[in-house]
C-alpha cells in the first residue's frame, strides 16, 4: 500500500452499523492440544534456531513449564504449551504485548502515585520477577520510573535475558510449532496451499510461483500490539525488497516500474508492531499489482477498518488477504486470459479481485467474521461516500471465498462455529469519513462495542 501519512480530522459517522452474527464462546476461536508435541531439537533444525537464540530459549522455557506433569521437561513442546507459557511466564523472560500490558497495569496499581514497593511484595510470582528485573538501582525496591524505563528498554531490546515478543510475532511462532505437529491453526488454511509456503516472523505467505503473486497472506493483529508499538516505527525507514528465500527467481521492486500499478501490500505495513515487522511487510512476496485509486484509497480504507475495529474492541483479529482472477460471471479465468506485468521470464499476474477475511476475537472469547472481495479496477472511487458504497457492495461470505480458493480458511474452528459465521455476508463495518481523505477510515461507532459481546 502506497499512501501519504495520515492526518487528523473530525469524523462524520454513518448512521447505522450491522454486526452480523456473533458467536458466544468461553475459550476463543479454538483449543490447541498439549498432546501435539514436536521435539525441540527438531524444530531448531527445521527453522535454523541456534541454541542461543530467543526461539530456542522460548521453546525450552515452555517445555519446562508444561502443565502436564508427564510432559514437563521432556524435550518436546506443543503450540499449546508455548501459548500457555507466554500467557503467564513466571520467569518474566518473554513478554508478549498482551502480557506486558496486563502485568504493567497490575504493577502500576500496586505502585500507585510515586510509591516504592519491595520487589517481592507484588501479587504473583510473575510480577515479583518483573519487579526484580526492573529494579535498576538494585535496592530491592521498585519505583514507577524504574518500571516505565524497564518496559521501554525491553521493547528496545536493551535488557539482557528478556525478550519482547509482540502478539503478532508470537502468533506466527506458535503457528510454526503447530504446523510442525500437524495441528490446525488460524493462520494456516486447510486444503490446497495455494502455492509455495513462506513462513516469516510476522506473517505467512502462500505464493503462486507461476503468477509471482501471493494467493494468500495471513497474520494476526491485536489491540495490545497497536498500543505498544514503539515510537519511531515508520514505513519511511523501509524499502521494497526482493524475498531472499527465492534467490534469482524473486520479483524485484523495479519489475513494477512503468506498469501503471502500485505494489499493493497484502499484509498492511501499518499493522506492523515493530520496525522489523515493517521491513518484512515490504518484501515483494507480500505485494500484488493494484490500481492506484484502489490501493491508495478504498483498499487503504478497508485496512484502516480492521485496525480501528481491533483497537476499539480491545480484541485481536486473524486476517487473511489475497488475490483472485475471475471473469464477469465470477468464475476463475483460464491462465491465458489473466493479464500480467513485469519483465520477460518473470510475469506478475494482475488480480481481478483482492479479498480480505477477518476473524475477530473479543477479550471475552466471542467471535465475529467479516469478508470482502474488492474489484481491482482502475476507476475505483476516491470520494469517501462513494468508497463506502463500493466497499459495501464488495461484502461477501467466507464460504464463497473458500469455494473459489479450494481452502478451508478457518479450519481450526469447530464445525458448528464455522456454520454460523462463514455463510454470513451481513457483517460489516462503518466508514469514518473525514475532511481529507488521508484520514478516512472504517470504525466501530462509539457505544457500539457492547453489541459484539
């Protein structure tokens, strides 16, 4: 996505919003299995994680903290064990954005206004462990200033033996473990993979090698990541880069030059919780040709929608974005009818439609699902009111997209939940229109969040 920096402007909200179906759950979108373990050394070999890497450290810490006594410290680990450890790492060595926020809130409440509290006087072993690490003076007491400095330094990578693992990064880490164990996962559809699987640190890409365009890119975005993103993370510091995993076959930035198409991000750059993630989002394997009007305006508005919805609900979303090649009747085009750009020997297919699906999980575990199939057209609207209509007409169901893709996008969900959510095309998000387009966005209407519970 190539857009100018956003500007602040007062919103003018649409008069109504329809949520579509919401499914009540107590456990979230799925339950991982503690039994689906993989040897730690096998994971290290597969992904190249050295013994002194944070990844190996996390695997071993999760294994040692397994809730199943017969599996504790057995040299193997499951995605469920990793997830459980990250939710409550009593040694405070690995902090996700969600865990960081939760523990900081508890610690700050205990500290109050300017008080010093003994590092072993907090309400849990984890809080005590954080307090001991944050005690910069070493006097056995923790101050609010020391706590703020500690968390800032953790996110900057300046604290030895403490790793900030943003929610987006931990979700992808767990996805790698789950796939290695043969377990279903919200970032990995079941069925035809859609091409070469590229497992990054913050996203998963299924690349159609014949088209040089991703069939599907999946990632997770959380309210905590958006709130904890360090100041200074910027797309201005990143550049479009060929994917090193592809070698000489990789699409180059210059392949789009003079084509009339933008390099359209599938995983949005603005969803990046770190500069590392921002740089990764600029890999050319995350790009598809999009007309400028679509990419810079309607598509950008839809991307903003997801972030605004996640932030306003305090939840997290599993997002799948990709490309389709359809004729006027909505049927797959034959290969010879698909338009392409790029140099001889490295054609880049131009999708007729870009799609985005969102599985929204609220803090209470309840679920909603959204799906859009947006035409990639040159004359995509540029006025906010017309963009609203254009995107409204692009709403679809996950079931329809699954039929076109030949994949079960959210296979980890119980069948009963899939039946309730995936056939629904009524779920929608409302525009937040602004006086300048750069600030246009989709947003949940204030006071609407209780309808998601």
